[in-house]
C-alpha cells in the first residue's frame, strides 16, 4: 500500500506573495464564492423546486373539493291546440343551480406511492447536485486564488530579472569602454534583456487573466491576497481515497438517486394497468324564480371503479419503456463510479507528484543560486564570459519560477484530492459551517 503520512510537511505559498497587513485569505475567498457564485445559487434553487414535487405528490392523498354555480334567464313559449282553438303560452324562468362535489381517491394502482418515491428521489438527487456544484465552485475558487498568487510572484520575478539585466547591460557597456569585453558581450546582454521584457509582458497578461477569473468565481477583485498558510487534511492512502469516494461522492450518490427515480417511474406507469377506485360525494340545489319559487335539492355518494381493458398496448409499452430506463440508470451509475475512481487515482498521483516536484524545485533553486554566485565571481577573474553569467542567471530565474508553480500546484492538488473523494465542503475547507 502506498501511504502518504499526515506528518508530511505542509506546503506554504509564502514565496508566492508578500505578506500584507490587511488582505484576503483563501478562507475569505472560499466563503465569498460560496455565498455569491450564481452557479451555486442556481443549484440551491433547484433543490427548492424539487421539494415542490413532494408537495404535489402528497396532494394526491387528499380529497379534492370543488363548487360551481349558474344562473340566468329562460323564456319558454308553448303552443296548445284545444277544442276552442290554438293557445300560445309564454313563461319566463330564472333558473339557478349550485353544485358542490368532493372526490377522494381510494386506490390508484399504487400511482400515489410511486409519485411520493419519485419526489423523494428527485429531492435527494437535487441535494447531491448542490453538493457537487459546491465542490466545483470551491475547487475553482482555490484554483483562482493560487493562480493569482502564482502569477503575481512570477511578475515580480520577471520584473527583478529585467532590472538585473539592465544593470548587467550597463556594467557590460562600461567594461566595453575600458576594453575588458567585446561588442558581442554587449549584444548578448541586449538580447537577453529583450527576451526578458517579452516574458514580463506575457506574465502580466497571465496575471490579468487570472484576476478576471478570480472575479468571475469569487465575485470581487483580489485584494492583498495572503499566502496559503495551511493545507486541509487529506486521505492517507489511495485505498482510503477510493473508499471515501465510494461512500460519499455526490456525483455517485446523484446517479444512485436517479436509479431510485427510474424505479419509482415504473410503479407510476404500471398503475395505468391496474384498477382505480374513488369516492365521489355530490350535493346539488336547483331553484327557479318565476311566478312561483321552485326548489329542488339532491345529494349522492358514489363509489367509482374503473379498470382499463384495452388501450392499444400504450400502457404496456410505457411500462416496458420505464423498466428499460431503470437498466439505463444502473449503467450510468456504474459508468459514474468508474469515472470517479479514475479521477481519484489521478488526483492521488498528482498530489504525490506535486510534492516531489516541489522538493526538487527547492533543490534546484538552491543549486542555481550557488551557480550564479560562482559565475559572477569567476567572471571577475576572467574565467567566465558574460554569456556564462547570463545563462546562470536565466537558469536561476527559471528555477525560481518553477518553484512558484510547484507551490501553487501542491496547494491545488490537496484540494483536488478532497474534491475527487467528495469531501470538499465549505466547513472542511475553512472550518465554517454551511
């Protein structure tokens, strides 16, 4: 078993940004993203909408009550033939009718229970979708935060490099004036300076892009971002990571709820093949205000039974289709499980590699600093050329930038592993409850 001990030294981004007296921490950024991100708000509203499915399902267990009323004018003309001759009679009527009806479903072929289970599965699935969206937003916020810190430090290093090359170029020109170097040395310094200025422009553009991404995710501009001082506790081994992902990853749980919903849909569709029983109570009053008032009242309580016999195979087809959809949902769950396990394995490997790369980068920075110091000293004795010094400084600067990137990658990898196992929550990342 490959084991990653919890005692592994915490990777800090102290080299990425200078400490400020006041500024945002990673925890501040995560809390702001959790509160303000529109994608997360949409997922919260999806949960609220899903809860209405439960209300609608429970409504079918309750009786339905309705009333209706009508009134109007009616004129009746009748002709009568008698011994004395034809007679025409006109009667003006003012009929009014009022009806109240209550219906209670007694048996629906288990449709109501299926609708209740479907609603519960949809609610649980929406809640897991919210957890998944929360992980995505928090991980994106971590990436945005460390990217801004990383790019700020790279810009600072590039600016220092340009300033150093300016000083080197000035010194080389003075040495040319006294005949200690040739014009080739000056040209080499000018070439490196031009390249450094181009790299600085690229670094500044990268920083602006990272800042824009930060605003999109967190909802406000980055202000005095402080280095990441501590990393979250991660699983100790790949095996533990896999176990945790199987137990609590929201995408897997959502797929399992989709299975539940598909099975509930089978019950709903099958109810169309079963008998339906309901009780209907009805009260009616009829009045006629003409020359005399006529009033008639009636009431009834009727048990209704219906049973489909033949519908052209439609109901059977719907039932078979819903059963097929259960198989599809099961297949999607298994596919989701495999994708999650692959993501966990990749995240674990990235975490191990990022820490090893960081260690190597630290060693590279130390060695390159010694090389620069030696090259400059030997150049003073005529043992090294200007090109040798330029190469040494270039390697040192690249080593420093590599370490900055390794720091950022190590921080992100820790949070990415938590997300891969389904454990990245606001409380876990910041110590604040949702």
